[in-house]
């Protein structure tokens, strides 16, 4: 229900913008209303400015006026529909309770929670279970240079350290090089796996760090295509760099912030 309430809130805001847009278009349009009458196989157009007063519009001489009044008539019908819909959404939002299942759960003492079977798995518990769950990780090759992240992981490159530290700073739940299965490549190890707590799904962040290397780029194209074929196109984040173009941190931040456990207003950029 929390998702439904948010969807309706978003719909109300979008609807309001569309209503204002149509109102502005109608206010700027010609005076009068278009009357359309059918005469055998043709249409006749009239402009009405009152209850009884109307003026014939010639399709050839007053084509532009007909077009503008026709658009106004269409806009008015759309505005009526949007207004009706807006009233319905407003009524729903007024009656829909703002409580969430998490709030109901958290209102019970811990001792009571241990005896309860939740109707919906509480967010904090889902997150805790994901963090404690063991996973297959790609082993590090002995002797290669590594980097330590703020969160204590050992990663393979400076750019991966930067990304890991960003995820940590923005309070994004993640794992480094956790195994994932694709349709054609089989088991792979994405650089970072993010837990999207709001949609209860995994999101993959891949850093392509040598895109000016032809052999490497070819492998990454194959990897990307397999992500798409495996149905992960809508939950894949890609960052890139080359020998002349470093990792663009500013471009990456908006891509990871939606998965932060911290409210947007609490994040200091």
C-alpha cells in the first residue's frame, strides 16, 4: 500500500502540472466555442459566442480559426477528464491511511516482534538478512596490487575503491564481486551488487575501466549484451574510463543515490 500511496501522490503532482498546462493553452486560445454539425457526408463548423449567437466558418477562408477552435474544444475535454481524475486521486489520498507496515511492526516491542509472523517482511529485517547471507565472491589473485575501502573491503583498482567509498558514503547496501548468473556467460562477478531495498531486487554496477583497450572493450560488449539478454537491462549501472578519461564521479552519483537507505534530504553533497 505504501507503493500505491506514492504512485497516487506522483500521479496527483503530474496531473496538476498537466491541468495547469491545459488551462494556460485554453486561456491563450480564441474566444468562442466550436460547433460541429454533420450535413450528409460533410461537416460544417460554426463559432458560438453565446447561447443563440453563432457564426458560420468557411473551411477554406477560415481554416486557421477552425483549427484553433477545434484544438480548444479538444483541450477542454481533456481538461475535464484530468479534473475529474484529479478529484478522484485527491479523495483517495485524503482517505488512505499514511501508516506503513514498517511503522506498525516497529510499534511493537522487540520481545513481541519475536512472537509475531509479519504480514509483510519489515524493511530492516530484509536488509539484515541480506547483509548476513553468505555469498560466493571472486577470489583475489595473490601478488597483485589491491586497495582498501572505507568499509574494509579489498578491491582491485583505485576506481573500484572510489566507487565503493561512494556507495558507503551514500549508505547504499552493496557487495563487492558477488557471483551472478547470466544466460550465456554463466557465472560472472559484477564489480558491485546493490540491494534495492525499495523494490526488493538486486542491481548490478559494472565499471569498465579500460575501454580504449580493444580486447577488453570486446569482452565488455559481450558482457553488457548478456546482461540485457538475461533481463537485467533495467537494473544495470555502468561507469567507464580510459587511459585519457578518468572515472566521472559526478555522473555516477545520481545513478547510485536512488538506492540509498538515507532519505534524500539527509544527504549532504
